[in-house]
């Protein structure tokens, strides 16, 4: 990762891409792929087949991972802006 190490639970802001400007909390980090899953950012719809949890099938909205270079960590000084 970069000098500003991003960890689960940190607040980040998207600085490029379709979700530019959105802020959220880091849910999960995949260090091998250098991708980060952020709450409420890069939300996609995923079709789920019939199963025990969804007897009729379903269309779920899920947060998909985004590359860490498209994120900026928000510290206390930048939260007030």
C-alpha cells in the first residue's frame, strides 16, 4: 500500500472514478489485489439464484471492491471541510 496505510474502519473518500466524491467506511481490504471495499461506494446489483436463504431468488445490491489508488484517507483535519 501507500505511505498512508488504509485499515478496516478508516474513513475514506473516493478521488476518481464513477463514485468520485463519495465518502464511506472501509469494510474489507484485499492486500493481494490492492482493492478495498467501502460502505456505500461502487454499489452493484447481483442476481442470486434460488437457495435456502432466498427461496424465490433475489437481486441484491452489494459493495464491490475499488482500487486503493482511487481512495484518500480522511483524517480529523479534512473531516471539517
